[in-house]
C-alpha cells in the first residue's frame, strides 16, 4: 500500500465511523483487526462449550402410543397397496374390532403435498405416500375437525423396514412432513415388514398383533391378489365391455362385507366364482402380454404413481401380467431363510446383543427358525392356491424363489438387498427365457437407489444377452406422462407385431384361418368361459389357446397318458434346469460376442 492509499484508508475509516478509534497508521489498523478477530474467536469457543446434555445425540421422537383404552375412539388410516387390498385390509381390521379408514390411492395432488413438506432428494414413492397422508389430514381439517382433535383421534399404520434403501427413512419423512404441515404429534405406527409377531405385543396395546391378526391380514392380502390376478386376465378379453369391472366391484363389496361381519366368506367366494365363470371372453384376440416389474410400490399402485400404467396398457390393447403382493412376502421369507442358512455356516460365534447383529444366531435355535420359515411359506402358498381354486383362478404359479435367485445371482448378487433385490433381474430373465410375456416394463421411481442400479445398469446386460427381448424401463416422477406413454406405445407396437407373427405361424401349422380359430373358441362353452385357462404354451394368451386346441385334438387316452408321464418325469424340475442351462448358454455366447467386456456374464459360466 502506498502513502496515498494509506491516507485514503485513514480518512475513509475516520469518516465512515465516527465511533471508531483513531488510527494513525496502517500498522495500527492491522493491530486492531487482529485484536478483534481474537476476541471473536474466543467468544465463538465459549459459545461452543456446551453441557453434556446439550452434547447428546439429536433424537426425533416418534409418537406411536396406541393403547387399548384409545381403541374405541381412534381411527386407523392406511393405504399403499392396490384398491382391492386396501379395501380388504380395511374390512379385516373392522372385523377385528378396529375403526379403520382406507385412504385414497395417492395421486398427483398427494405428490405436490409431499414435495411441499418433504425433504429434498427423496425417492418418488416417499413423496406420494407421505404427501397422501398429509393431504388426508388436511381434508379432515377442511371438513371442520380441529388439528388437536385429528391428532387425538387418528393414527396412520403402515409397513416399515430398517433399509437398506430409503424405505428405512420413511418414518423420519412422515415425522418431518407432519411437523411442517402443523400435525406435530400425529401418530405413525410402523409394522416392521420382517418383524413377524414379535412386534407390538402386550395386553395394553391398542393394536394386538397376534395369530388372529396375521390370519385376517394374510387372507385379506391373498384375496386381493387372487381377485386382481383374475381381473387382469379376464378384462382384456371380455366380450361385453365393462362386464368384468361390474362383477369384480360386486365381488369386492361381498368379500369386504364378509370380512367385516366375520361370517360368510366362503359363500361370498363361491358366489363370486359363479359370476366370474359367467363372463364371456374371446381369447383369440391377439394381445401382447406385458409384465410390469420394478420397484414394489411403483409397480403395485394403480394411481398417478405409475401414470395409471395398468389401465393405459389395457386401453392400448395389451394384457397386463401383474406382480402379486404375496410374491413380496415370499421374497422376504426366502431372504430370511437364505441369511439364516448362510449364518449357520459361520465358524466363530455369531454374536448378538449390543455389540453384535440383531440377526445373529447366538442363542437362537437356527434349525427351528428354518422350519418356522418353511411353515410360513407353505401356509402362504397354501392359502393362495386354496383361494385361487375357490375363485377359479387356474394355472397360476407363484414364483419359485430359489429358482429366481439361481438364475439372477451371477448378474445381481443374492446378498444385495434393497428394493426388489435380485428379483427384478430374475423376473426379466424368466420372462425372456421361458417366453412368459411379449414385453417387460420396468417401473423405476425417480430417485430410487436400487432401481437405478438394476433398471439402468444390470438389465442393460441382460437385454444385450437377449437382443430379441422387448424391455422398457420407465422413470416415474409425476411429470412427463405424455413422454412416458409414447415410449410405451412404441415398444408395445413391436410386442404386438411379435405376438401376431407367432400366432399366425401357429395357425398355419394347424391349417386354421383366424376366422376358423375364433369360431372354434367363441362357440365352445369351455374356451369362452372367463374361468377357463389354457396351460402356458407361449408368450401371449391366444397362443396358449391355440396350443390347447391342438392338444384337445389328440385322442383322450394319449392326452392323459402324456400328462401322467409328465408328473413322473418331474417336468417342472426339468424345466427349471433347462432355464438355467439356457441362461448359461446365452451368457457364453454373449462372452464370445463381447469379449472382454462381458465380465459379469463370464462369471456366470464359470460358476
Ligand atoms: S426401493 Fe427405491 S423407491 Fe422404494 S423405498 Fe427404496 S429407494 Fe425408495
């Protein structure tokens, strides 16, 4: 600084602040600055010195007290699955003596509320579901209830988890949004999805999680699944438009009533079976079958969370192959069994308690645990197939979770959890190799960590291995529906062409014209009944029907001899082995085409 600048500095300081001390030189000025900085630092240090109490970890209280005495005046809000599931769960709760209200399926308005009150950077299902709760509470307030009244007399029950993805932070998100929207203290009860009956037990608990509760909820979920599976199989082929929806609406009301009154469930199911069987269908229509897979909530919801994709696909002339909620339960049981069996092989002590893992096997009878998990799986499958038989859902196979794990492990390690884990990869391979569907649509929520790794990452490798497969991942963020629809339409066009080509080849083999095929089917009481299902033979339903007709043209004795032989040959087991071999072959040929970039595929053939 030169003399002139120094003089300017002095004069500026003196004129700008009349309270300032007189500074006659630059050195004095710097001295003063240093003194002030030191004083400020000392003050900051003094402020930072806190009491041990102030130093304790930040803790966000989670109000969730619900006592038996509060049961009579407390309404439990819930939502999150399909409309059928939410209705049956509501009725099952009511049948157990609770006041319950199923909320609406989350829509775009719920998403906006979620965005307004939620943290930045959450995955899309968080915004939809958290926003849906706040939206519901705001609606209650708008109807004339005060906030304290709502907080006192309502609570929200939902499923939770400890992670590893954002599912583990849902409870925190609910708390933040509730606090910021003015509903501080509103209770959220989380069932740990892997917690079983250990949680919330006790005489004074408002919610009694006991055997009866599990039985009712299992029935409600499985019946929702069976009814949905029937709906999506029948509706695309109904001859009278709207008939399926009308029958299913009546069925839902009847079944819900039976749950609430705790009587007449079997009668309600039998009545539903008769009404479904009376729906007339024409399954000669060529409709590409589209499997919807992806993140659990995004692929399950029937609202704006996936742009109402199920309905859209049907309107565009597809048959939708939905994922059932019970599959998720089977995956959780598989995971618990897999982890227990792996931990059983540990050499040292599998330490539990504060210093160990909550999944540890120390002081646990592991063999008994495995048997309990097997029993739970048998129960779940038995319940599903029992209700499926009662309602007339034929030839529906729940996935073999070991098989799905086997075919996907080399591409997505079975130990990786979060989202759908390896299941999404296994489903795509299964769909392609076993010609289960014409097209696979993966619904990937915006901001979803596991889906980004799978849909954008691993599935690219699978589709490279199977170039003929039609796979489309779509990202859902609540906006850009037109863009998503147009991408779906483009792939659907290809899938439809593929389905038509396959059917025409089949018809040519049987020397049948499309009109003759239609006549045969529509005039047959068996083939035109909604409750009949031809065994799986190809990717689309029309192809199944054609193969069935071909089979029916064989002499009765030959047909039955073949099916008996199939039982002895353990056809299902051989089929799975063949699928595994086919995946190995595809990986090998991919390796030859793509060396050396195909390391993951190589890993598979080296296993
Ligand atoms: S799987 Fe994805 S969308 Fe679902 S909770 Fe986890 S991060 Fe969110």
